[in-house]
């Protein structure tokens, strides 16, 4: 239950300004209550006590209004206006004027208004509040008798300390909420970036690597093979009579065959092997640090696995694959390696299919 309530105020689906409003309102509530207690303890005048008490009441009323109506914009305007034009001036007059912590509260009032509001209403209110602050300073300067002084030096110190604590609390709330927002948005950006990267390199039907990524990786592996002098093999698989499957059973069944074959081949490869859909019913398997014998052994295992499996229950005939293996030779280009594997695939097709050729 508590988590649900907190999610309403601070959940990621709640706008940042609204979270700031609720967070600072909660901080203001705590500060106003503590301020009322400290005001009674240090023995300020009745006006100071009334100002502190009205702060508590105002915050409670406005917070209830904001929660019920979900109109935090109007609540923010009401909140800023009441505090900056009524409660702050009363506190200024009955709590020592510029000798106390009110100048700090004035700065906080502008800060809160700037954070919670936007557009013309924000600019107008900030201008109005600044005018009121300047007027209070001038009145206090030319008519110092209207300011109720602190009853003691201790009371003044308590007021200043309390003002700094409140401002620190508000600042901490703002930093915490904005920090949380930044962290959340950063995680969302990273997740989105990862998804975009996956879309860019994956084939949407089979979820294997796409042709562009395969060509990029094949080029990289050839460069590494030249530098580190390890063997490299390329296998091109082709599903036999795939066009006939599409023509007989429809493209949806053909897609099912492609997906199931993709899952099967993925389950047979090693962690550093790279498999992807080159196009249509052709699949590439890049084998790092693999010689011709190991490549042939793996290709045969996959071929037998396919011939002994059912890639679609709706296809009556057995489904087989053919494969051609190309072994990288020093200074070969990407095109030359693909051509070598492709020629062997053609031989496997010519010799009756359901074969793996490596020469």
C-alpha cells in the first residue's frame, strides 16, 4: 500500500514538476511543523506563532487540494502566492526582519516558484514577489519600529539556524528528485539505445544477426585472422526446396520453418561463433579459430540434426539443408571467402542436396 502511494507521487509516469511539488510540499510540511515548535520554544511574539501556524495549515490545505484535483499547477500558484505575499511578510515583520532568516526564505521562495511554474505566470509572480521583498526591506529601513525584534540573541541564532536547515532540506529534496529523474532517464536512454542497436543488427523474423552485421563481423574476423594467424571458416547453409515449401504451404509456414531452423542452429554453435541470416533461406555461420575438419564436423552435425527434426508439423515432406564451407586463406578478401563457400554450396546442391561440401 505504501509503495502504491509513493508511486503516485514519485513514479516515473508522474511529470518532474509534479514530483518536485509533492516532494517540496512534504519538506515544507515538516519544516512548518518544526518551525511552529521552535517558535513556541524561543518565545517569539504572537504574530510569529500565528505565521508559523498558518504555514502548517496552508500547506495541509493546498497539499490536499493538489492530491484530490491532480491540478498541481494551480496548487503551485496558490502556494507560492500565499507564502510569498502573506506568510513571508508576516514572518518578516514579527520575526526580526533582516536580522533573522527571512532573507534566506525569500531566496527559497523565488527558487521554488522558478522550479514549479513556467511561462508568463512564473515571470509575473517572480516580479511581484521581488517587488514585495524590496518593499519590505525599504519599509524596515525607513520604519524600523514596525519590526518586532527577537526576544534574545539565542532566539535570533535559533531562527537563522532553522532557516538554513529548511533551505538545506528543500535543496536536498530537489537534488534527490532531479538526481533520481536523471538516473531513471539515463537508464531509459541506455535501454532504448540497446533496443535500437538490436534492431539495427538483428533480422526481425529469425532474431539472428542480419546481413549488414554479418558482413561487418566477417571483415573484422578476417583482419584479426591476418594479425593473429588463427584459422577462420565460413559455412553457408541453404534450406533445400524452400521455394516449394512457400508455394505449397504458404509464406507463414515458410516463416515458421526459418524461425525453427534459426533456433536449431543457434543451439548447436559455440559462444564465439557468429550466426545470421544472409537473406531468404541462406544462413551464414562464421567460425572463429576453426579449421576445415572442425567446420565440417559442426556442419554435418547441424545437417543431421535438421534432417532428423520436424521444422514444421504442417509440412508433409522432410526438410533438409545443404551447406558449403569456405576456409580462409591468407590475404583473402571478404568477397573471395564468401565465393569459396558459395561454390561449395552450389556443388552440394548439384550433387543432390542434403550435403555439406568442403574443399
